[in-house]
C-alpha cells in the first residue's frame, strides 16, 4: 500500500535539516540507517477491546557520498546517463495540438553552479507547399516555414524535493515561441551531484491556418552551467 494512501494527504517527506541524521558527510562515505515500521491492529466488540496484534518490520536507508569521484568544478549533463533527450517534438501536428517532454539536467561536478537556458535557436522549414497552403502562403523558400509562428511554449522546473516552478509562462499562460526563443531563462542553482527535470509544454495555436501545412520546426536548447560564487 502506498504510504500516502495509508496515512492520508498530510505526508511530509524529509528534506533539509530533517535529513541530517542520514548524512554521509565525507567523500566516498556510505552510511546505512535502520528504521522500523510498526502496525497495530485492535479489534473491538461494541466499545470493548477483544483482541490486539502488532507487527514490526525493519528497513535500511543507504546514503552514498559520491563526491570523491566527481570532478572539481561544475559538469553539466543532459539526459539520463548522458544519453540525451528530445525536449520538443512537434511532428504531425495540427491547430490545437499540444504535448510535453521532460529532460533531466544534472551537475556531475563537485561544486555548485547556476543553470541557465541561454536560448532556443531554431530552423523553420517550409518543406514545399500543399494545394491548400498555396492559396494562403506566398513564401516558398526552404527556410521560410510558418510553424514556429503558431507554436507556443511554457517551461517549468521540477526538483527532487517535489517543488515545481514555471520559469517561462505560467499555469494558465503559454508564450509565443517566436517572441521568447532568444530569451535567457534562469533555471536556478544546481549543487554538485544534484539534478532537476525541465518540463517543456507546447501547443499549436488553434488560430493557425493552412499556412503551417508541411512545415516543420527544429529547435535547439542551449544551456550553460556557471560555477556559483557564493
């Protein structure tokens, strides 16, 4: 049974100072902390207790400090195990289409850094023009697609402690990609060994017309991780 289902909605997971007892403070150190969960079942007939049984089980929480094997400074890695990830895929879309993708960014270095999404440069391809598109689209060059003008995005950062924060747009608002692709967006601090998830949510404006037929957009995400000075 999920612990939240058993205990209700008021479940708080340990973070910050509450985790001090589990810490492995030295490079290369591994600590094992043993805890216990006890469940007591009590049976009543009317208001009189008639039976009681208790079961106790133990569990181990293992914490490994891997800082000793991490390189000095900051070291940014995108995707699990460095495999990379597609953050924005708009294939086979139509007005009103929407989707999202999630990518993991990790600081594999020892030192804390400040993570920034520098820009989202793109290539907007025309890919020829269909019959309906010809009547509304007078451009025909290879790089004169219109799909990027109909694309709207918003970005949020999810951290291991459960927080979720929008860094571009908000819960109710998408921003036109054509207006924000060159903006620098701070994703916050990333300590050594820490990772976060970047969620890219996108939609195609319902007002888009036949001018986006056959078009495609190739978006590149440019990140920097600079060593923190404090």
